[in-house]
C-alpha cells in the first residue's frame, strides 16, 4: 500500500528520552529529522503527541484530582509537547504548525480540518494538540479520530518496541511478533495495540494501524517505502 498521507502518534514519554519526563532536545531533533525526510519525500504528515511526560490525567485522579480537571491538564501538556516538536521540525527545514482542539491562540491555531489538510498539502506538518478537547478521551482516541477525519491512509503508532507481540517481549524472550494482525484477533487476544475507544474507531472506519519503533532511526522512511517494518493491524 502507498501511504500518501499519515497520522503519526507519538507518546509524550517518547519525547522525554531516557529520563521519562520533560523534553529531550536530542530525541526531538532525531524524530524531527526523520519526519522532515518523509515530508520532503512527498508524504503528508499530521502528528498527535501524548502528554504523559508532563502530566497524565489518570495519575492525577489517583492523587485526588478531579478527573475532568486532570484531563484538562493533560491536554495542556500535549500542547507544550507539540510546540516543542514543531520547533524541532522547523529546525529540520520543514514548515510546522500547531493546531489546538480548543481555542488557544497565539499558542496554536484553532483546529479546523480543512485548514490542517491544506497546510499538509502544501508540504507542512500539522501537529494537532489538545486531545479531542474533551475529558475521558485519551490521545490514542484523539489520534484515531484525527486520522479518520483528515483521510489518512494509515495511523502510525511510534513506540519503543518494533511491533505487536503475543506477550511482553521485554519479559519473555520467546515472544512472537506479528507481521500482520486483524482487528478481531487483536481484540480477541487482548493485545494492547491502542485503547478500546481508539481501536473501535479505527476498526469501524477501516483505518489500518501500524505499530513500529520510532527510536530505530530510518524505520519511518523504510515503512513508508513499503518495507516490512512493524506490525500492520487492519
């Protein structure tokens, strides 16, 4: 399959590097370089970034925060991450714009689907921040929603592992990696590809999910070139 337009989902923790918190400039520069490479190669890219490196709403609830307020803090964290990554992408020589699901000018432009798509068609990277703009939804759900909304050819989930396994490869050296996987099998086997809301949205809208290791430099370009990188869930 040819991927002309993708939605790339990155976790907040991925931007934090080894520390797991805050933003690692070297990691962001590495990611930005890979993203710039595929954009210059003709792929249209939108990005949704999590906020777990700064604040995670559910963790706040466990500490006594009200869920709605905790989730709103998480939404703001995704905006911080998106601004940081956008600066790294610009430094790599590609235009980047932050769009926010709730009005937040001048931090970012208010997200309107047609504006974001138009920007991507002109060679820019659209970073869509703020989650869905509603509490009780994860950034996985936001990524699934935006992928369907912008008409992406696939949702690419960049993680720390190189695909989906039948059990945790960190704990079990005999874990089996799937090259391809059906939505139904992933659900039946309880494989944690994305959260259930995001997964259902992708399944209902026939949006393939590709799980790959964003930390393996060059894998994003190889994936988009058609090489067997990661796990394709469809």
